C-alpha cells in the first residue's frame, strides 16, 4: 500500500468553522483612564531604571516587603501607590 492508497487521517483535516466566534465577556472591569495612566508611568519608570524586560517584569510582579505588596498593583491602585513605587526605584541601586 502506498501513501496515495492510504486512507486519510481525519485528524489531519482542517476543522471547518461554524459561524462567527466571539470572546466571552470578561467579569472584570476595564481599567479606568487614571489606572491606565498610572500603569504607563510605572512601566516607564521601571524601564528607565532597569533597561531590560526581564528585571522590569520581575520587579513589577514580585512582592516587596518595603511596599507590602506588588509594585504594579500598588501603582495602578492610586497615585500614592505610584509615588511609593517610584520612590523605591529611586532608592534602589541604578543599573550599571
């Protein structure tokens, strides 16, 4: 039996779409313009300080005892939180 004579594997066929697909609605609210502004500010501050994506992501998503929380969450939550995170970045040793 050659590969031309072999029956086709049904799993190898592309699956036809059935109508239009929509994303399910999220149960969380979209960020407010103020939250988006604070998020952008903290990302810019962290990027200027670290200069590489890995340390920026680690810093923003790791709980810091000096802040008693995750920097990204605190910064998005309020202007005071943003100021606390930016002050911590200023206290940290700058990148080489």
